């Protein structure tokens, strides 16, 4: 791959160059219109990536680079032809519309490098979204591909699902996806507090709390319970003035808080959890 190739989000003035590449690369009944590309760059610009090379000295550009390829996508909740015509910012799926390189620059590894960069950026965005409750998480990156390109997409991490029900042009298409691990975007939260009731009053609710915990863990929720104590010879936290801890993973603070508030210790007014997020500086903490 040419070391001079760069990747950056598309700028408004670059859409014209992208359209010329799109128009020259796809059949008329498959190519996106210029208006569609303008819409995608305007409404879903964070998912519109260009590959550029330095412009030749004798050409006139709005900047010093020229577009040689691009990837663009929009979000949707259902992967259908109709849903791909609009952008739903909180959609569960990121539907890729175009992965295209200008003809004279093909077979140089640009498409692989470009799509790899694109996927990496999306995954990094998902990881960063863990620190904000404002961004709805993605379940998968999805796309349509013809049979001769399936190998290319599989090498880039996608899985072939099935022949697609989407009709787009004359040829048969296949549904592909790259699942985004929910675990990779989950955050760790710590709920802490001391019992407010006497040991005799709190003990039955501690038993209910433990049963609740076992039920959650059996259903796949990553959560653990324990205490901070100096009295290691007494295993009953109800008989000690211990700080109790609930460690759990969730996609957002609101989700973690909702779960912690369901504890029988809370519903019985035995404890007031103080919820905080764990942020690792060195090493990691994993709730099993």
C-alpha cells in the first residue's frame, strides 16, 4: 500500500469527487445518486471515510489531496432497502452502502486498507461511547455484496449470512455482517453502602439478595457481591459494620443504576447504594 495514502472523514467539497468515483464504478441501477451522497455526508458524516493521495502539482483542488476511494454508511434499525435510504442516528445497525476505489488505483491494497481502517474507527467509537450515555450502541456493521466479493469481505472480518432479500439492480446479493461485541463496550460499575438496619432485621433480606444475585448470574448478567471487612473470622456481613459492594457491568450508568435498585436490600430499605463507575488506569477489572 502506498505510504502516502491517508484516511479522513469526508469534507463537503469532497462529495463531488466521491460521486464521480461512484458513478464510474457501479452500474446505473446500483450507483448512489449525488443527492444520496450529499445526504450521507451531511447526516452521517462520522460514517463517511475518504482515502486520499497527494494531488499532482499541476492540478487544482480545494486542498492538496485527491480522493481515490471512500466508504460510507448510515444507521438503521432494520436492514432493508427502504431503511438504507435514511439515517437513524440511534439505529442498531451500521449499513455500509459503498466501498469503492477509483479504477486506476485498484489492486494495490487500498480497498483492504480503507475498509480495515473504517472498521477500526467504528470499533474505537464504540469503545469511547462507553464513557457517555448519549450514544446508542451498535449491534453490527452490515452490508450487501455480490458473490465475487465475498472473499474480500470475509478477509476484512465480515461473515456471510445468506442470499439477501434486498433487490438492488439485476444481480443476486448476499447479506454480510460484522458483529460488535457487547462485552467490548460494557463499562464496570461499583455500588457501595452500609446496612441501615440491625443484623436481625437485615439478615432475611440478605438471603433474598443472594437469591436475586444467583438468578441474575444464571441469566448471564455479569455481577458479583461482597464486602470490605476487618473481621475475617465472621462471615456474616449483617453482624458487622462492613461496606458492601456490588460490582456489575452495563452499557450505561442508567442501566447499571436500574439494575442495582432492584436488589432486595434496596427495596427493603436496608441499604442506599452509592453508584460509581470504575475507570482503570493500570490493568483491568473483569466481572465474571
